[in-house]
C-alpha cells in the first residue's frame, strides 16, 4: 500500500520499489513507474498501484479419477504481474487518494482466475487417469499439465500475468481408500519382517546347535583327559607303591642285618661274660676249698647278714642263750 500524506490541500504519494504506480491526470498519464514519489491533486488524479513482486498462491481442491475415486490436490503457484499497464486496464488496481488502500480486491480476482484455470486443467487430466496411476505418477503429470495450461491460457497473458512456477505438493485419496491401498504394502512389509524374523530365528538355532556341539566336544575332550589323568594317577600310584615296597624291603633287610649283628654281638658278649663268670666262680670255689671251715662259716654268716632284712630289735630267750652258750663251750669251739 502506498504512503500518502496531506499538505495544504495536496497529496504526496511515496511508493515502495515493488509497487508500480500509474497516475492519470484528466485521463492522461502523468506518472508511470515503480517506486515513484510525487505530489498530486486528489480531485483530478486517478492512481493505480500494481505489485510487481513474485506472489505465492496456495490452492487445495478435490478431483475425481477415471475409476470414480475422490482425490485431494494440494498445489502452489508463483506468479508475477509483468505488464502493470495492461493489468490496470483489465483489473481494478485503483487506490483511494486519501488512504492509499485499494478500492477493490484485485489480488483476490487474480487468485480466483489462476486457481480456477489451474483446477480446470488438473481436473481434466485426473478425470482420464485411474487412481493407481494418479497416485504413482500424478504429481508430476498434474504439475506439467497445470504449468502448460496456465502458460497457454490467453486470458492470463492478456491480463499481464506470468506464471513463474507450479508446485504440486501432494495428491492423496480419501482416508478409507488410502488405508485400503496401504494394506497390501503393509502386508508385504509384514511378510518381509516375518521372513527376517524366521531367518533370524533359524540363524539363532544354528548358532545354538553349534554352541551345543562345541559344548559336547568340550565335554568329550574333558572326559578323555580325565581318563588319561586317572590312568596316569594309577600308574603313578603303582610306581609309588613299588618304590615304597622296595624301600620297605631295603629297610627290613637293613634292620634284620642290624639285629643279627646286634644279636651276634650280644651272644659273644654273653659268652665272654659267662666265661669270665665261670672263671671267677672256679677261682672262688678253688679259694674256698683251700680255706678253713670256720672261715667259710664266717663268710656264710656275712653273706647271710648282707641279705637279711633290717632288724631293729632282737629278743633272746633263755632257750636260745642256753643252746648258743652250749655250742660256744663245746670242745673245739675255739677253732
């Protein structure tokens, strides 16, 4: 919208660079260009403001395919007014000289023209296309059809418009039909998922079998080594027993020889001792044979006294004293 100020009954207009201003004074062109700034009299001026920048127009409409299925088309147009002077003669771009606002709605009129023209070409194409083809290749086909149709539309060219780009964002069927169409794809994806699950389980079973075989082989190897260990332990035990038996035999032989030598030594010592005792007894008997009988009796009494127990007191009766005195007084008692 142009910026208009008041000064002393006059008006000053200042436009933006993207707005084309066309000023007519008494039916003649006084100013014509983009981004103008000038003074004018409101009673004699007819001013039009035409935007010359790129404009975006979004549209959403329904169409029916050749198999009578409803689809929704979402598209966006980019257009620009390339001939502002021509556009002012076909569409009302006049502005209020006091406020600078459009007296009508020219952009809405252009949007209606572009939308209906684009829809006409899209509807004609989709009416000849089945739903499956439309969903598979419809976006590009509809975009090309709309672009070609808008480029060849005489009214758009005569209005001074130029379609810069056409973009079809989406082409979708009704929700129920879309769910029905998704079902086979979902089933196929589920089948692939199930197949992957089964393959993963088969691989897992194969791995488990390999692990079980490895465990069994390990157990067999362990049992074989235990058997070897037991055999080696038995051989070691037998060898140890044999070694112990040999050692015991050697110890027994040594002990027997020692005892034999000890017994021989004891027998020799006993023999020599017996001979010495016999010689001593013979000498003792020979000495006693040559001694006086009184001496022998005295020696016998001494030996007897040595072997008698201890006597603390002795009681002598008259009978004993009488007999002893009689023997002492007998002839030969002095010998």
